[in-house]
């Protein structure tokens, strides 16, 4: 993954290139420094994305040529309302560390193509290795659904063990296993592990255009918090 860091007018910006080719840009709170930071950015930082949780950022970003591209609803999910573990099903839920990384990478890319806002994501095995080295990675919370008969990788769930509240980062299955109990089974397996650790809530986000995940969060007792907006620009 590529990184860039630079300063202008006493303020600092940081950017890293995502697998979809965009640069995730972290700007300081002081909006008056943004024009100088964007003007002084490294030449490679061209397709940029800023995630804003404060509505006060909307006007400054729009004035600089950014366009609102994606809005996510942040939820608090009570574990008590999540599914119970499923036993004896068609799949074994295996920690990612016990799986072939090339096949996990392929599954992850396929799942992301079904999620609005990440459809252009093309991760590599090296990206995956970086993910598994993250301080918040826990193999018991990153599971792959492996079919007991064919051995195919048909779904995944990824939860980051953050404090004070773990974050559900991704839950998805391949198209032929959608509208089944496979996603609920993955969710139930991770929820059981977290409940054993005394965790009562997790946090997650759903794209407002992704009706299935939005409905799932609400159906499982999700409490809506704030919304975040991704702003993009080609500079």
C-alpha cells in the first residue's frame, strides 16, 4: 500500500492508496488549510476520497470541487439480538489463518463487488497480509465459510476487535448462497465468541443504497447513530 504525508501552512495531510486506485485522504480539522494542502500534494495523489462525519465539512469540500459519492449509516448492534450459532450446516466456519490466502483474496474481491462503494476494489494477497498484521485483527473474528463437500469458499465475516466496541467490517456471501442462512450463520458464530468475552455491542456501517444490509441491521436491533459521507475528487 502506498502512503504520502505532507505539510502546508503549518497543517499536515496524510493519504494512502486503496486497492480501488483512490487515495484515502485525511485532512486536519482546520478547513482553512485545505486549499494549500491540496495544492501542495504529491503529484501521484490525484483521485482522492475524504470521509466526513461532520456536516460542517460539506460546504468546504464542495467548494474545493469534491462530490458526495457515498453515504453510510453507522449502527450499534446489540449482541443479544444477533442470531445464535448454527450447528451441522453445509459449511464449516474456519479462521482466515487456516485458509489459502489467494482464495481468500479472490473471495474478498468478489464480495466487495456486490457492495455499493467498493465495487472497484481489487485487493492483493499482500494487502491481505497487511490486514492480518493489524493490531485489531483476531482470527476468531475473521471467518471463512468453507463448504463441507466441495471445499469452496462461499462467505466471510470480518470483525475488528476494537475498544470499546468491536467493528463489524464486512459480512458477505457469494451470489449462489445469498438469500440463505449462510450470512446469518457467520454472524451467529462471531456473535457467540464476542458474547463469551463479555462484549454486549458491536458497531457497523451500511451503505444507504445497500437495502439488504440496511434491512439486516435494523431487523437485528441496530440502533442508528450518525452518518458518514465519502467525498471524491479528481485533482
